[in-house]
């Protein structure tokens, strides 16, 4: 059986659809978490959701539903602690994270199945996605996208400066709880494809990738969604192709693909920022005459011009050529040091 | 323009604020009339920011009351009438945001949820950027700006909502003289149009001629309320006192809250 045959199978269609929507939704909500400097919130919720899955396995109810409920409760508790706890909020979060994971593993043990049955939830699994799950994933992803894109200005304001937002009359607490609940829903949506322990990566790594190149919040958000889709769908296909030979969970391949995209944009981002800094116009010459324009450079054999390769940067009414940490302005036959 | 007989815009009575059980503001009464330009002064830690936060509803009162435009703060919903510049070192978050995006968030008070910005909104944002001299940096990332430029972006954010009551907490800290003058010119225009301004500042600089009234806080109490003062009088340079500024007790357990201590 090869990849082409695999692609014809129903469960692959379901998995691809789920990956597509997860890839769109997770970075959308992740952008707001990163803006709030809560990049690891998704990770915390993922750990708490492990208990939810274990409860579902123990009681024989659908683990998806128990995970959604437990994750939402956990997310709201985290949000409340964060709002109230000021300085030591992160310690409280850590307590919840570990409690969730330990509780989940313990409960699965009680069930007598051991931790192995949890595995498909921890790292994702291609074959575990049922028809109903796809519609569930799809509906939740649409809700997440509609809310994050529709309320983008409000959520941006609350995430970047909650105090200003509050004075502006926004319901800061409600928006914060909304983001936390959406993050919890995203975690459970992504549980089947990326798995609970790696879902946070799909929320954060695409944002980190996109912000290498973006200058505004909106472009970071849309860029992250693009990266998320490529990573989720590409990673899924990769793991399907590999699973012809061995058992490869989709979660790790998706995350590694996203990390590879980050690694390849990083140098590009460094170069772009460097170039942008180099080309930013210099402030115009002060009118008060404290001008040093006649520092003539000695021994300047090079002829600056349009295509000499040195950035020509606007400086008041003329341009300075930037090279080797100097700014040279043409002045008749010689260059002035600016 | 100050109208002594005009309506009271800010009406704070017996405002007392305790943080972690420790009184920070003690029974202060402050009435600001429409069009007044008030400078709130005092040493570090005297409670200026806390008073501004209490007046804007960011800091709950332990006792006393605050009314804005005649409406008790709890019921006050004309948020588009308030502009706020927080005391801040940076305007950047974890994700890049353009200067325009930051300034545009000051316009949300006048925009309905789920509606794209209209022409008036874009105009207001552009004007605000123009006033603080950042029009040419509108598309740049806010984190690529210097501290003083970021402070100017925060001022523009407050201007974008076209409010008629401003709370400015040290808006000119770190801003150079030409831009302080530009801000003073903008505030003068607003003031002449009838806006009310509550300004926290250590040094008034070019804003000094605008000030109608000075209020000096000292250790959580209003120590002076009257015509503008010289800088020396505000900072008590002639009578230096050794001040004890022990902070509120630190929170030891993760689930403890400062608010709970009240
Ligand atoms: N979040 C807080 N937690 C604990 N104590 C606080 C908090 N905020 C303010 N305080 C205390 O309240 C007092 C007044 O602080 P406030 O920030 O109002 O001073 P300020 O007059 O604005 O000073 P500055 O000139 O430095 O801005 C200080 O003693 C400070 O320690
Ligand atoms: Mg202050
Ligand atoms: Zn010369
Ligand atoms: Zn050259
Ligand atoms: Zn030059
Ligand atoms: Zn040269």
C-alpha cells in the first residue's frame, strides 16, 4: 500500500479535513496568546485535557466531549488565577498543568488500560478520527475563525493593553475568558491530529514563523494561519507516507515541519530587519546650524552611485551612502562624512 | 477654556484606595470643571497614578465615590468621552503590531462591534498620528520605535477616540522638547475646544502655560489645590524629608491576591 492508495481512503479524507481546519484555527488563537505573552497557555490546557480524555475512557463516554468540558473548565480556572494572582500566576498555572497530566495518567491506570491507550490522544493518530469528529472539528474551527477574525480589533486591544481597553469600555474579563475558552476548544479540536502534548506548538510556532517577516498584527495573524495550514496538511501527508514503512504519529511530523519553516524564515527575518534598519531615513539636518557636513573623508577612491551596491538612504534634501558604519554624502568632487 | 460655573466633569468624593490592606489614597475630594486643565503633581509614590486609575475605574475604591459627567463610574458608559494615556515604558506586545494598529485601537470606543472602520475612523487615526508627528512611521512596527516615539504613539491612541476628558499619566516622560511643544499645541487646541484635561507630570515644560490649576499629592493626600506652582514648591526641595517607602507586603502563595487583603 502506498501513499496514493492511502489518499483514496475515507479516514485519510477525514484526517486531511481535520488537519486543514486545525491548521487554520490553532495559529489564529495562538496569535492572541503570544500577544498576551501566554504562549504556553495552550500547553497547560493540553495537559489538563489529558484528565478529560482519561475520564472519557474510564466512563465510556466520548473522550472528545469530556476533554472539551475539562479543558474549558481548566482554561477558565487558569484565566481567573491569572487575573487575580498577579505576580505568582505562573506558579499556579504550573500546578494545574502537572495536576492535569498526573491525574490523566492515574485515571487511565485505574481503568486498567495503562497509558498506551492515551497515546493516540497525546500525539495524534490518523485512524482514530471518526466521521462525527470531522464535523465537530469543522464546526468548532469555523466558530474559532469567525470569532477571532470578527472581533480582531477588540481582541487585539484587550491582548495588547488590557488597562487601556478597560478604560475604553471593553469587557476585558469577558474577552479574556473568551480567548481562554477558544484556546481550550482549539486544543480539543487539534487533539486528534497533533495530539494534546504538541498542540501548543501548532498554536505558537506558526506565529513565531510569521512574525519574522510581518510588521503588523493582522499580517502576522494571516501569515501564521498560512504556515499552520501548510504544516498541518503537509505534516499529515508526510506521516501518512512514512507510515507505509513504520508507525509515525502525525503530531511530531506536523510540529517538526512547522519548526523547519521557522528555521528557514529566521535568517530571512534577520536579513530583512537588518536591511530595514539600514534603509530607514536619517533625521533631517537640524536648522540651528549644528551641522557637521564638511567633514571631508580622506582617500575615498570608490565612486558611489545608483548601482554601487551601497544603500542610499534619504537624509533631508540629499542621500547618504551607508557602508562600513559610515554615512557618505556626495559633495562636488569628494564625499562628506555625515 | 475654563468655565468656573460650567458642569462638574470629574466629581470624586472622599476617595480612599487601599492596596493589599495598605492605604495609598486617603480621603481625597477633587472636583474638575468642564474645560479645566489640571496638573496633578507630587513625588514618586505619592499616589498620582493610583488617583488617575481610581478616576478611570481601573482601581476599585475602598470608600468614597467617583462620578464622571454626572454619572457614577459604575453606570458610566459614554467611554468615547474619555481618553487615557497610561504611565508606561513600552507599547509593544509579544506580536509585532504597526503603529497604526496601536493608534486605531483608541478608536474602538466609537466603533460598533463587527463593523469595519469607516472613513471618519481612518481620518481620526491619521489626524492623531499627524499631531504626534508619527504619520511617516504609521506602517512601522511599534517595537522599532524609540521609547519617546512609543509614548507619542500612546498619546495618539488617546487622541484617536476624540474624547473630551483626558487623563494623561506622565505623557511627556522621555519625549523631546520639539515633540513636547507639538503635544502642547495639540492640547491647547483641544482645551480651547472645551476639553477637560487631567495631566500627571513632574515637569510641565511647554505645557506649563496651559495649566489652570495644580493639585499636589503628598503621601496619598491632596496637600495643595490651587493656582499653578513653580517646580520647587511641588517637590519641596527646600525642606527635604526622609521618606519611608516600604512597599505593600509581597504575596507568598500563588493563589493569594492583593485585592483579597482588603
Ligand atoms: N499594584 C500595586 N501593588 C502594590 N502597591 C502599589 C501598587 N500600585 C501602587 N502601589 C503603591 O501605591 C503608592 C502610590 O503609587 P503610584 O503609582 O500611585 O505613585 P505615583 O505618584 O504615580 O508615582 P510615580 O511618580 O513614580 O509615577 C506607592 O507607595 C506604591 O508602592
Ligand atoms: Mg505614576
Ligand atoms: Zn564637503
Ligand atoms: Zn558605493
Ligand atoms: Zn547626509
Ligand atoms: Zn563612501
